C-alpha cells in the first residue's frame, strides 16, 4: 500500500516541475499591465484543483469592492461526514520583480541553484500555497478519498492589500464553514527549526499629500514662500523620536504587552543580534527602543515607515524650484490590540496638528489590516506543532511575525476561525526583493508537515 507520504516522496520532481509552471506566470497584482496574467494564474490553479479531485471549483469575482478586482479561487471536497473541515488559505499574486538588473536569473524563469528555487513568488506565496495542493493531492492518491473535509480559498490581491477578500469573508458565506484555517505564508525562525507563527502585525497604509502653493515657484522666493517638501519632511520627522517611539498621542494605549511566558519563550529562541544585523538587515545598526528586545520591537510594538516620496525635482543636474506639492507613501504596523480605524484617526489628526503654517495636508487611507494573535492552547495549534516536530525532528517553536496577512484577522473576527500559520520561508529568502527563493528541502518537508498535520487533524473531533 502506498501512503500519502510515500506518494509525496515519489512525486517530488513532478511537484517541483508543476510549481515552476505556476511561477512562470507573472501575476503581479499591483500592475494593471499584468491583469491578464493574474487571472491566468487564478485559472491555472482552478484547473489544478479540479484535476486533483476537488469540487465546486470556481473563481469568485471581487470587482466593485477592490481597486484591482482580481478573483478569489474557491474549491472544496466535503465527503467526510462528521469529520473535521479545514480551510486552506494562500495567495497567488506576487510583488513586482523590480529592480530587474539585480536578479541573477530572470524572475519569471524559475531556476534551481544550490538547493534553492529562485523566482518571484517562489516562497511568497505560490510555492507555499502549492504545498497545500500537493499535500491534498497525495492524500487523494493514496486513499482515493480524503480523511477530512477541505476547502480552498486562494486570493490574488494580498500583496496590494485588496479588501475584496475581506468583504467576502465579512458576509460569512457558508462556503467558509470550517474548524480551522491553515496558512503557509510565514517563515521559520531558523533553518531546520519547525516554527508556528501565532501573531501578525496589522497595518494602515497611507498617503500624505502636502500643498504649499498654487504652482511651483522660483526658489528665489525661498524664505518667504512655504515649501511643500520642507513641510512634509517636518511632518514625517515628528512622528517618531530618535529612539523609535511613536509620538502620536494615545497610540500606545491599547498595545497589549506580550505575556510573561511568551516573552520568555522569545528569549530562548536561537538569535544572534550581530548576525541578524549583518545578514538579514545588511545595515550598520539595529535601531529602535532599547527597552525592548529585537523580537518585541518587531512583533509586539507598532512602527511607522516611509516607503517613498514623490514630486519636486529629482532629475539630473540642478533646478532651483520650490515644489508646490509633495507626496509620501507611509504606513504604520499595528500590534494586538490596536485597531486600524482608531489608529488612523489618531494618525491623521496628529499629522494635521503638526503640519506647519502656510501649507495644507491631506492624509488618505489606502488600505488597512487588523493585527492578529492566536491562542496557543488551541487543539489545532497543538496538533500542528507535534506534526512539525515529527517531521523536522526538533521541538516546534512559537513566534510572531512583523509582517501582515490581512485575512488572518478577518477569519478570526468574522468566522471565529483560528489560523494555523505553518510557514516554511527562511530569513534569507529575499521576500519582495530581487532573487526571491524557496529552499527546496523546505518545499518537500513542508508538504510532509502539512500531510502529517492533516492526517492527525482528521483523527481529532471537530471543534464546531
Ligand atoms: N507573506 C507576507 C507576510 C509575511 C512575510 C509574514 C514574512 C510573515 C513573514 C505577505 O505576503 C505580505 O507581504 N504582506 C504584506 C501585507 C500588506 C500588503 C497588506 C506586508 O506585510 O507588507
Ligand atoms: Mn505572502
Ligand atoms: Mn508578500
């Protein structure tokens, strides 16, 4: 008899080849020029889900609720009456590949090098989402049926903060009824160290636009004329102090400090600040509030970052001008128990308050996500931890992440669904950067981890 695990091991090469086919589709969700490619990726996945034996496979349009309108992919198989139901979540959209000249092999030509697969989306999230499909395929192949009920919900707007999926989840469709969700879109704390992520930061992504005059001015008027860029710089500099503390009144009021045992568990993680500074940050120093550990700064404290500033003169040579308009893209990451709406209200009124005289400022919310924290004493989390421990031969660690996956908070709030975040990325996988990769060993052992977890979840009583 071939077990699901045998099947997965025997088909490693085919699984990898199929992943490469998916990675060749440039499904860049933010770029209107790639609209058709995004849809092509959705259709490709739908076809694959049908092929492995899932039912009710369909694209759910999100147009009207989201700026980009990329479809959700849904599928299910519900023929295990009385058994557990799992909801698989992943995203098939990817970040833009730019800057292209820094890639050692083209971003949409998946290339194997020293045990890694290089491509945009290799780990975030096509490669990880694909592990779910291959685990379910292996279960089907070994048994002709599944030991539990499954649903898939795969989105195409995660990387642009598209709220189409949130609007869908908020309607609490019967299609999302499940005992728990499984998400593979996070990282392992260290290579070979089985890791479950139990907390994510939320965010408010904003634009700050400053106007200082009807039109650009000769800078001979400098000294009397207000300057939109100087004013924008002034505003941005007021949001954090030198130690990294956010100065917006009330913003820290609801921040939930990590429980003592969680903080202690963070201290026992294998972490070398110097190595983190050098290999992960590649910077001269680690900044931030020194009263907090690096983990606490990233996982349990809010932050503010500027992503880009547009306008004025940035061409070659020199132009003496006072630009009338300056625009910054900036975001705050939020932590449990901050709320996105309340944080944005405070953020906007603080910016309006510190805006220097003579200019006007407009603060716009582009998208937002609530933070999330999953209770560790959940039976699904425990089953996931022991499956991981079995596969990797080491005790599973629990971490949080500084990044955001908006749907996790929505599933928790609207459907009371706990998310098992079983991720297999590594710190040097270059997410969102040139030379994104997925460690091949993690791809294969990831499939095995998911398989073992599903087999054990199938033996546990449903929780809802
Ligand atoms: N997979 C990431 C989030 C992530 C990365 C979690 C690493 C844990 C470890 C996700 O695709 C992502 O990039 N999210 C965006 C969300 C935003 C656009 C709303 C993020 O965190 O910036
Ligand atoms: Mn992702
Ligand atoms: Mn991402």
